[in-house]
């Protein structure tokens, strides 16, 4: 701990994160922004001076969870004699703004995803009870420039935001409204962040963006020229000393260009995992979703990616029960899942979001039919996931050791295919790459035996 922060009384910070990896990253950056003010993480909201609820607006259920959590926080705030400050961040904050304070007056601050760097100033204003409690401007450039340049990684893996926002306007989705237009960071900024992380023991970076493969960041100053696409960025990051693994999420089929596909085959640091949401296997529904691709276009991309990297693990997102989805449309989704064969997939019932075009469409599907379809699809996906995991039994895989496992003497890590792996080994291996031999597989993880350390542990 640095001596400067010893001088100030520490204030407790509790951040609750809902939703996607972008929010996980944003929560880390909120922690970084607040550190110089003397805020340090605590284990429970009761112990906190400041509670930040980082919210997700993508489905109705996620939004309602936020209000029920705020109700509980209000009681804790009363019990603390009003000492606790409650801030609501993220996409619900962006979408609902002042409505949040109206529905839950115990909330002190509301800030959208582009306003985290303004949090210290907002807290100061709130403590003096002057000025605005609401900050929901869209200024992604300013946010990236204003966030602290160095980070405190939690272990050998880290997220790095390279792109934000979405211009795709899928008709079911709130993201283009809550996260704003597509914007990319410059390659120099990203590489500086990756170097800093690598110097602190990070071996694996996951490049993040709502449409990460739409990345078009300014090329490095020395190289000049046009913006770089994601494939070029990945190859460049692969040269940073200490970085052994690169992943990226989440992608759009329309932005899956040849160079990025080639990088899956020719860049050893590029991990064999691709999350490429398809949403539906029916061309009629894909069109109504405004996805800009057909089911066969998607199959073709998958075939090209598999050609570049035959062992790649494929992941996707599906929505069932989109307005107008017939039994035949749903069967086309099942068929696409059978054709591709996923290592892991996320599937959701369509949730109508006010303000999106799909909410106004005819032919909304009943909850009962949505439930039935979701169950059928998830049964198939579970079978595929279990089968994919079982294929690894008997293989020797490189695993990045991320921490201690549940039982004493056990370690936890990630395979190249992003599977959780549990095995016995000494704590000194945490943070390094090891080879393990896979001995067992279940739906959600692999068990393995340590074969050898690949390098001296750090
Ligand atoms: N209803 C259900 N699922 C949705 N998603 C996005 N919007 C909705 C919605 N209105 C899903 C998509 C997306 C994932 C992050 O969430 O599958 O890829
Ligand atoms: Fe939403 Fe579609 Fe953009 Fe993904 S691509 S964030 S689903 S609008």
C-alpha cells in the first residue's frame, strides 16, 4: 500500500456488477478511479461508505433486479444513519436517468457508462448536497482519455476495453441507445495499457467491445496510415512481452473479416475460442431482427474459421420467441445449432424492451411457447457442451493457472478453449502456464492432473 493512502482514513467501497463483461471491466475501472480518493473494496454492502450498482438493461428481468436490490440498499442506508452513498451506474442508469431517483429516492447518484471518470467530482458534489446527481452524457472519447492510465490487475488475466458502442441496431436490442455509437481507442493507448498489465504479471488479455470486431482504432504513431482493424491489433498485441494469450469478445458476423479469421490460424497467442452471436437460424427472423446476415452466411463464416483453426471452440447467443417466430423458424434455429456444434452457448427468451422496434411488432409469442422452445434448445446445447468437454479427456492441454480451487491443494485455471480446469498443485504455480492431462469432464468444467510447469512460476 502506498504511504499517501495510509494517511487518509480508508472508505469502504462495494460494487455490485450485473450483465456483460463490459460491465465487469467498467466496475474495475470505477474501482481504479476511486482508489486515489481513499476508497478500498469491502466484502459486503453493509460495510461500505459507497455502494455502486453497475446495471444491465438488456432484458426486463435484469432491470427489475436492480430495483429490488436498491430497495434492500435503502434499508441498509437507513440503518447506517444515512452515511452510505448509493450510486447507480451502467445501462439502466443511462436508459432511465432521473426516473431511478424518482422510483428510489435513497439513490444519491446516477451515472451512465460514459461518465465514470466524473464519479469523484459527483461524490464531492453529493457530499456538499449541491449540483447534479445525474451524469448520462455520451462522451466515450473523454472517458477513455480521463481514466487512470495504470491498473491493478486481479491475477494473470485482464479485460482491456478497445471499442465501445454499437451502430447495428438489431431491432430487439437496447445497447445502441444505452452505449451510444461505435468508437474505438487508439492502438497506442491500448498497447500502453497491455504493457502495463503485462509488467504486473498479466499473461492473458481479453479485448472487449460491444462489437469488438468492428474495431477501427488509430494506427500507432510510428506506423501512421489508416486505422487498424482487429486482426492487426491482435497481431501487434501478440508481440508485447509476457502476453501469451489473446481473446476478444463480443463479435458480430458482419464484421468477421478475412484478416481476423486468418489471425486465428497464424497467431499462436490467439486462443481457439470465438463467441459469435447468431440469435436465430431463420432467415425471416434474422431479417426482422435487422441482423444483416443470413443463416448460410453465418455457416460460411464458421466454415472459414474452422478451416483456419480446426480445433476452435465456438460460442454463440440465441434468442427464442422473437415476435413472429413460428415453429418452422424455431426448427431452423435448432438445425443451425446442430450444424455448427457449440462448445458453449447462451440462450434467452425474447424480452420486449420499450423503445426498440421489435417491441412494436406483431405476433408476440406467448410465455408458454417461449419456455418450451428455450427448454428444447437448452437441452441440445447442454448435450453439445458436455460432448465438447468430454472430447478433451486424455489430452494434454496448456492451462493458465488463475487461482486456488475450492478444496485445499487444488488449483483453478483456464484451458485454451476457456473451459474451467481443476487440478492439484502448489500455490506457487498461480499466474503461470502449466500442462495438465485431462482426466474428467462435466457440463461446466474439466478435472485434470498436473504434468509439468511450462516455465518457472513468477
Ligand atoms: N431479449 C432477449 N435477449 C436479448 N439479448 C439482447 N437483447 C435481448 C432482448 N431484448 C441477448 C442477445 C445478445 C445478448 C447479449 O443478449 O442474444 O447477444
Ligand atoms: Fe445489440 Fe445487435 Fe448491437 Fe449486439 S449487434 S449490441 S445485439 S444491437
